[in-house]
C-alpha cells in the first residue's frame, strides 16, 4: 500500500503565502488559508480514493504539526 503525506504550512511571516506539499513534490502556494486547506483536502481525498493511506498534517501557530481527518 502506498503512503502519502500532505502538509499545510503556515506563512513564515505576515504577507507571505501558505504552502501545501504532497510528499516530496514542490510546494503549491496560496494567498489564503482557505484555498490552501481546500487544495490539501482535495489532494488527500484523491490519493485516498486511489488506494493510498493518507496522512494530512497542518502546521499550527507554534510550528507544531497536528493531524486532520479526511
């Protein structure tokens, strides 16, 4: 079984972009949090529907990672 990790990274500073990375792929950047989360969920669900085991992780305000359910 394939295992896929999807990461949603907060902007490093005010005015910077959100980033979503699927495994080792190049991050996709978004100006708005909602757009980043929407993209991350779509990617996670698509990989899950394709038979992969998916872990969706979101960075919090303190730099810690928390899991998000699909």
